[in-house]
C-alpha cells in the first residue's frame, strides 16, 4: 500500500480482510447509545491497531473494518486476523459483567484480488480509499462465518498465496452469485479460528446477556 497523503490512482493486487461483529443488529437495537459508542469505538481502535502493526491499511466501512495488505504479505494478513480474534477473546474473558465487550464476537473473511487505490470523495474532503470486487468477496466470507461456526474464513486465492507455515482446514464450498463460480473456503487450524461455536449459540448468549445485564 502506498503511504502518501495524495497519490495518483493505481491498481494493484491486495489481500483484503473484512472484520465485523456477529449479531450486530441485535446489539445495536438493545444497547444504550453510550455503551454502543464505547463498544464500537473499541472494536475500531483495537482492530485498527493490530492491522497497522502488520503494515496494513485500515478503512472503516460503517459496521465493518476493512484491512488491506500487499499480495506479497498474505502471511502478515493471516496473522493479523488471528491476533485480532485472540485479542477479543481475551477482552471477553477479562471484561467485567456489565461491559458489553463481554459479548463481542467477530467474523473475519479474507480474500485477494485487484483494488483501485486513490484519493476519492467530494470537494476537499477526499480520502485515501481502496475499492474493488475483492472487498465484496471478503465481506461475503465474513457474513458466511455465521453459517459454518468458524470466526475466520479465507478462500483459495489466499491459500495459494500464503506460505506453507499454515495448516488449512477445508470448511466447504461457496458460490459467487455474480460469476456462478464455486471456490473452496478454508479456516486456519489455530485455536479460536478452528474451534466451532455455532452462530445460534452466540446469538443466545448475546440475547441472554442483553436481557439480564444492568446497562
């Protein structure tokens, strides 16, 4: 990724992570504004901090954090995702009962593809943005984590780019509704990312917390 504040538009291959909070709609509807603000801000800050540690670029997209890494840095992208999951696992464990961080579970999708990197936006409010179909692919993988009881999913494009230091576990096959092509999806055999916990279990835990906690 280029680091200049103002750059000429450039296309390049990148590894893109989409990081989102599971069952966010329920959390938004139930939490008071002050608690919701604190929780979301912690999510943005801690995710962004870890991404930057691995030399990635952070882009906040409403309810998600997108991370962009050069294609040659696929291993760093994977490790950053695992570190983020570990960080929030520790936060859930250490947070006091009345802190909503107790119920923050993440889903992360990782894919590679071509992006456009450029300063874009209205008038003088241009920002360095990265856009491309790969963002849509990583978002779809992120959403799919809720259906396969894994918090981290990646596709064949990442598997083929990463080194052999990782133990990939095949999770299933996903179809691209735009191209109708199917591709295998994987997780990493690494603690939290490969340990199943169903989305329904997470939802019940969140709903139970929100109905009993004094917020």
